[in-house]
């Protein structure tokens, strides 16, 4: 880098050396073009960072080089992060470190190596440093940006709204939205499944999360604002969350708008004495929530922050999962047959006659084949292809008994996308085999919802939402994929879904509710 820096500088801009004094004509030494200065300066900074870098201890993981020197790692990572990590796994094994500019990224793949990633407490494996790029979306002091005590209480509050006894109340809400939405489809036609399920998912999320009042009076506005927030999470935001770009300006004003809208709703609800009985949505839970220590409630900004975080978390993951699940079932007729047969058993009738029958929590809970299909889709195409932590201390891990020490300060990665395709964990990893989740070992290796200490709080809710939607869809329409191939995942996205459109042909079934 010093060489590049000097030669760039030296070519136009006289540095104090005899060589240049003689070789460069006087007029070109007078004023250096801006680009040259910038380039030279950047190169010098990088060079200094390299020179200052501490040598890593003997027992730290092997260092991988996966592209042309210096910037190759970054380029290969940005092009296709999953392929990048897979190459590392094949060439260096389940633990390796990649230097990206001045940072060390350490990858832990497979159950054994990733154990400390999932099980160590936050003061060793920390989320707040690496997920800081979400803070301008969710807001200051929300989730990853909250101090530990506050965060664990927020998480408890979030968890409560997304678990067991609460879930029963969400099924009729999801059912109502799904039927209203599918009504518009008519007798037969063609749709882009990803777009359709994206629209349907945000409608169902809004009804469960925000409640009937917001869903019925403010949905169009909330959906528009959510769109701006969502577009504010780009690969650029991941590296520079506050870069002065248009997407970030829109993101910031969208968050303010969200606060303005919901502050009014919260005030109205407080004034009219709403409570958990009158409103069975998550917003009401947050309004009534009290922190344990001081009995104080959440501020309006905190409530809105949590609502945004949940909407964001649920929107992409559920849309993507329901789309892949439907698509993979349509491309695997034997597996689709099992799912249809299960619907017929639960509803006690032919698939052509059970569209009118309503759905409830117990029915959804008994849809095991459908759930295995959804989990298998998540295994093959996890929307979160990688998860991250910052090592706040030296952290030990082992691979086949061999010990490695990850130095303090490393950014630690694991990858559900890569781990899920390891044949050692999932035999025939590239085949769609939903029944594999009846096997305890493969079930335990599943990373579609992360795992350990910070495993997904929304997993029951997400599966409930996906299963309810797909049950209603399959009982009311016969579907056929127009696409000959299953599309590739779009690894350039922050939350990874199918790259291309996914057209399906549908025909209303005779026993349909419509
Ligand atoms: C070549 C620059 O660099 O364009 F949301 F309450 C809410 C998400 C963690 C994504 C890591 C890929 C970087 C490509 C760069 C809540 C449901 C959560 C949980 C492309 C040009 C959020 C970072 C993705 C790096 C890949 C963090 C989500 N359940 N949702 N092009 O999740 O949980 C929540 C939790 C992550 C990533 C990347 C590129 C709780 C480039 C230029 C170049 N990744 N990635 N959630 N790339 N370029 C969530 C976990 C949390």
C-alpha cells in the first residue's frame, strides 16, 4: 500500500525526492488533482493500519485468503457471501479468520465450532456493536441499542406477546385478513407469489401487532412509512449506517412519522381506557407494560421502536418463508401430497370440500407436515444467511477437540445458510426432505431461528402465521408453479429471499369459502 500510495502521489505530485525533482516537469508539480490526494491518503491510512496491526497469537484460528490480496476478501464477500463462507469452510475448515480491511472476521461453522457463539453471555459475545446498523431504524435505546438490563426487560415484553396463550387470539385475525385478501383472486389466474404473500403478510402482521383500529383506519399510511424504513436498510447501511444518502434521509423521517402516528393512537387508547380484554393486540400489551425495577411504563418512542422492530423482523422472514414453502411444495409433488392429506385428516374431508371450514389454534398446532415443510424451507433458504457477534474477550472454541482462541475484538460470524447445507449435519442437504425434522439430531442442528441464548422470539408466531396462511391457501385453491426452476436466492439483499419473480397459476376449489 505504501508503494501504491507513493507511486500514485509521485506520478503527478512532487514529493521531496531527487528522483521526482529531476523527472517531473515543473508545471505538473504545482497542484495535485483531488483524486490523487484522496487516493494517496486512503492508501497511506490503510498502510498504517496494516503496519500497526498486532500479530495474532499462535492458537488463534487460521487466516484465510479468499481473493486477490488486500481487497479481494471484501469483493468476494460482497458478491456472494454464502459462496465466500463455503469456500472458506472447504479450504480452511470450520473455524477460520478473514481480514477485511483493518477488521478480523472469524467464522464459526457447524455445531461444535459455533457452540460459544450461541451459548456465551453478552459480555463475551455481544450483539450491540455488530447490529448497530439497525439502530437508526428501530430507534435509540431499542433492542440491540438498549443497555443490558433494559434490553432483557424489553425482550421479555416482546416474548410475552409472541408466545403460547397469546397466540390463540391471533389465528382469527390472520384468518380474517387471509380470506379478505384471497377473495380478490377470483376463479382462476396467475400471480407473483412473492408479491402476493408480501402484501398478505403485512396485512396480517398489522392486525395482530397494531390492532383493529390502526389496521382499519391507518393501514395505507403505516404501510407507506414502513416501506421507507425498509428501503433504508441497504448493504451501504451495513457498513455506514449514517451515510448521507437519500435512503437514509427517508428512513429517518419515516421513523419520526411512525412516532407521530402511533403517539396519537396510544393517547386515544389511554384516554378511552382500553385494556387487554378489549384489545388483544401487541400494541395494547406494550401500552400496559411496566418495567420490573421501577414500575415505569414504556415511553411512546420505545413502544413505536418495538413495533417497528417486530414489523421489520416479521415482514421479511414470514413472507420469504411462506413463499419458499409453497414453491418447494409445488416442485415436490410427493411432499405436497402429504401436506394436503394432513389438511384432509384435520378437517375430516376431501380437499375440494374443506375450504369453507374455519381454522383455530389447535388445528394449526396439529399441522405437523406443513410445519416440517416450512422448517425445511427455512433450512434450505434461511432469510438470515449470517448472524454476528463481537468478541468482547478472548473466546475459546474447539473443532474435533482441537482448541482455538478467538482474540478479543474479532467480529464473529456464523452462517445458518452454510451450516444448513453441511451433509455431516443434514444428510442429502441439498434435497427438500421435510420429514428430516422428525429426527431429533437434525432438529437440534436446525438454525433457521438461530439458537441458544438469543434464539428467535418470534418463531412460534412466525410458524403460526405461515401455517395459517398456507392452510387457507391450499384448501381454497389448486396451485401450479409456472416457473420451471426454483429461483436462486438473492444474496445481495440484507434479508435473503428468492431472486426472481415466482409466478403461480391458481384455480379456485369447489369447496372454497369464496
Ligand atoms: C458489491 C456496498 O457489500 O453495495 F430485525 F426485533 C428485529 C441481517 C445480520 C443481515 C446480518 C450482504 C453485506 C451483502 C453487504 C428484532 C426476523 C431482528 C430476526 C452487497 C456491492 C435483525 C449483514 C446480511 C451483511 C448480509 C440482524 C432480524 N427475526 N428478522 N453488495 O440481522 O435479527 C430484527 C431481531 C442481520 C445481516 C451483506 C452486502 C430482532 C455489499 C455494495 C456492495 N447481513 N450482509 N430478524 N453487499 N455490496 C433481526 C437479527 C438482526
